[in-house]
């Protein structure tokens, strides 16, 4: 198992500390390119819970995301919001989604997010 990049762990730790949720990041994981803004895990869980609560079919799952965040050691996951999976010349979904990515699965990354234009 490869050792996760210390820089990305430091970035995730700063986001988790609540200093800013404006950090944009693009990562490659499992062959997918995900781009978006990082959020603290607690904020991410709250937003996912809200979305599920509003769903007639999925509202029972919202409680799973209401559980307290465990703070043992450095962050193990990145929590993206307003994020897209880049595929060809489009980002899916266009409006952005919520993604959780294991830091140990990130094979490449860069600061900033990417977007495409029709030009």
C-alpha cells in the first residue's frame, strides 16, 4: 500500500480545521479526474444528509450522515462539494456534486479546479 502524499494530507487537515472551505483541488483517482472545492467532513456530511432528507426514496439514509465525525489522527479522505468528474469536454454533473475520495487512492493532484468552455 503506497504512503499518501504528506502535502495533500496537510491541505486536508487545514480544510478540516475550519480555516477555509475555498480550497479548490483536482485529483486523479482510479482513472477518474475529480475537480472541485474541498469541505470539512462535518459540513460535507450535513449537506449530504440534507439532500437525502429531501428525497422521498432515500430519506431513511440521511441518519447515516448525521453521525459525529471521528477525529483520530490525520484526515483519511477528501470531501468535495461543487465537484465534477471530468469526462471528455464536460464535467459530470454540470452543477457539481458531493464526492468523498480516500487520500490513499489519489495518484495525482493539483491545486485549483478545471472547467471547460465551448470555445
